[in-house]
């Protein structure tokens, strides 16, 4: 049976030991997976390690990958799981989420008089995102940074689509409360100056 999806053809080649197929998949997905791992872990080096581990797992588990669908959701699931595990293990303050902050807050054309105000808004959004629970933060990253639908996120995280929508809803509420200085996540009041 010939796979319907181009990724499936590459997975079949990979199963046959064709390392160039792994390279093609790597080139196709590396940027998005790295960006996701970095947004979750906030550590460039860790994100690189997670990216490499993700493709190592693809290589070692190619015989278990479905060839009739894109391999992207499987790769995202591995990336998110590895990132989540790393964050849970290290429980530390993380660096800036510049990529997602820029994507969420940056207008198409930035006027000179708005630069200072825009920078303050980006910092406030960054601090607010840092306060979100990790599971909500992951959903926000996949939804806003990777432009994934709720269904795609549900497939990647192996949770119901309604749970994704719920997490997005509560994350938006928390972000709004954090950004307006009201009580927020876990009942702790935060104020931005």
C-alpha cells in the first residue's frame, strides 16, 4: 500500500534505513519544533537537545509511525512531552518568551512614538504568560505561536478538544486579569508597574 501523505513516504524510506528521509523530515519540521521546545523550556540549549531527541525517537520508532497521516502531530507530541518533562524536573524561572510575545502583541507597522509603549506591553504579556500554569502555557504556545487549531492541539497533547478550548479560555481570562492588575492565577494577586 502506497501512503497517501508525503510524510508517510518518508517514514517508509526511513524504515528501510534511508537516513536522507530523516534529513528531509528534519528540515521540514526543525524550526517549528525547536521554537515550540524553546517557548516551553525557555532554554536554547535544552530546546536543541529536545529537537535532536525528538528526531532520534522518530528514527528508532519509525516502524510504529502511521504512514497515512502527517508525522507532524507525532513530532509535536514528542516535543511537548520532552519539554514538559524537562520543565517539571527542573522547576526554575524561565527566560523570556520573546517569540510568542512578539507574535501576540506586535502590530504590522510600529510607529516610532509607539515603541516604548509596545515594549512595556510586551514585557507585561511576557510576565503574564510566565504566571500561567505549564499546561495552559503549552496550549497558548501551540495556539498562538504555532497557529494550531484546537483539534490539532488536542491530537498532539492527546486530550479532548474541549479541554484545549477550556485551557485557552481560562488562559485568556488569566492573562486579561494579570494584564489589568486584577487577581489571577492560583488566587495570587499580581500587579504590573
